C-alpha cells in the first residue's frame, strides 16, 4: 500500500513517511549538503537559464531521483509564466495554464510560494489518494505517477520561478524528507533564476527591431483561433524548450490568456494582472498582455506581444539587481534626468544621502556613472530599441499583485506580494 487511508479533504503538506525509510538527518545529510553546495555554486556562476536547468536537474536527481522535470520562470509582479524548460515531459500551454491558474488543486506553484511552504508532493498532499488531484488525473494515462513541486522564492519574498519533478507510475512516491530537501533549495534556485536574468545583459542584442507587435486570438475555451506572423516571430524568441508545437501552444501566451479570461468580471481597468514581462533568448524584453474582446463571439480573448518600454521593465530589473525600495526610487528619478539636488528635494533627504545611495546602486549594477546606469543597464541592454510609443499604462511593480486578480485566478484573497 503506497499511502495512508484518505481523509475527507486533501492537504498541502505531507503525511508520515512510510516505514523502511530512514530520516534525512540519519541517512544522507552530508550528501544533501554537498548537493546544496553544488547548486549554490551553479547559481553563482552566472549561467543562462537553459544551461543552469540542464545542470541543476541532474544534480537534484542524485538525491531525489526523478524521471522527468519541468522548469518555469515567472514574472514576480503577476506570477505568470515567462519561460519554460521541459526535460522528458511535454505539456501544452493550455493544459499548464488551466491547471495552474484556473482549476482548483493541491500544490499549485503560486500557492507554495505565497504560503511559505515552498515545496510539496502530490501523494502527501492527497493522503495517498492521488486521484483526488485534477492535475494527476489528467496525466495519469501517460504513465506519470507522483510529482514533487518547488517554488523558487528569494529571501526577500520575490517569486522567480518553479519546478516540477515527476516519477513514472511504477516508481516509489516522494516522502517528507524529499519535500523538506526540495524546500531547502527554494532560495538557491531563486538566486539562480535572478542571476540568469542579470547575466543576459552580456548577451543582449544591440540591434534595431524590425518586427511589429503580434496578436493571437483565443476563443472562450482557450483555443487559438488566429495568430499573426509577428506573433509567431516573437514566440520563437521566447525561452521555451522545446519550442511549442504548434506555436499557439506557448505556455507564456496561455498563462496570460487564462488570466485575462478570469479577470472579465473583476475591476481591473488597466488589466495589469494579465500582463507579463518576458526576456528573449537575446536578452531583450517583450511585454505580453491579454484583453477580452467585445463584439462577435462571446468570451474571445486577444493576447498582444510587443517590445517592452523602459517603464515596464525597470521595476523588474531593479529587483533582479537587488536594489532596495529607496534605491529603486532614486534609479527611476535618474532615468527621468533629475540631478542629485532635484532627487534630494523630491525624496526629502540630503544630497549626501542621495550620493550614498548612488554608490550602492553603482556597486550592485556594476557601473561607475549615472549615464551608464540609465543607458547601459536600464535602456540599452534591458529594453529593445524601438520607436517612442508614448506613456504605457504602467504602475505594475515587480512585487505588485492585485488582491482581486489573485482571488479570481487562484481562489484566494490576500495582500500583494
């Protein structure tokens, strides 16, 4: 028997481990520490996301064996997927969006991140009756058994990504020791994904853009009806491994579309919750946003992809560099061309305090002057060159998450990230 008898309701924490397995502290604590140290070294090497995942998946597998894995980057502001890397497993974008943002289930990644649990296994969360998980029922026919999930949350609470490790249905289930170890990796993996975003500066393409915005139209069931050639181009530029086939099954697009459908009845005039900032393979940035369509068939949704503006990307870049709230304020004022005296007046501090903050900002971003900060970090490398499109409907910061949007999409309410 694989688990204890099922009680009345599922849960998000494990049950007592099955007999015959010794505890983490008695068995392989040294081995677990070595793996953590190895992952920490990988995280600090400045690898791009694909290279890091390729190495990290094998490292984790030495102490938590698994047959398949999937890794996802998220936009910390809206908790929507911005990239996906799969190893020995495939799923459509529509399936992933439905089971992460719409269907009620145990161990959703956003919930593990928000609740502080960080990790969970399906078998433990369902008390050994995995058929109670809608996600498990949907992929059980493909020979998939238990799943161990981790959300990557930094020490400051920023949610950067997630991973799922799956075992085939003829393999033993994960136990609580596995879950505890996975939870201990949360900050390390968050650091790796944060550094991968920063590392893309060195590879950022310094070329003008010749492709305009793209659009994809979905019906009320989330099926793609049409896609523009520009949208096809931008989807190929996103970090999704393997490349979605067809392109309309992009996990990034379906995450945004699912959020847009869920927000139909919510007061969100700027629809900021159905938006995601996506870094391309070349290090440039796109903004992907969804909106309900009026007229014609009811329930249709459009997803637009276009190069991002500085105001949309700057808050996320600031968090990636580890800037404090005050340092982010000063950086935004620098981007507006304000002098040290003007910044001091705006923030009601002394010019000397502003200079101290600027020194800290320069140290964290690796620049020496204000011009380098604005030009090299926040404009040239992180924002695709594009014609002036005017003031965007920004206001979404890297940790902002409207309560109503989270409540409708995930079935709970609470404060912003």
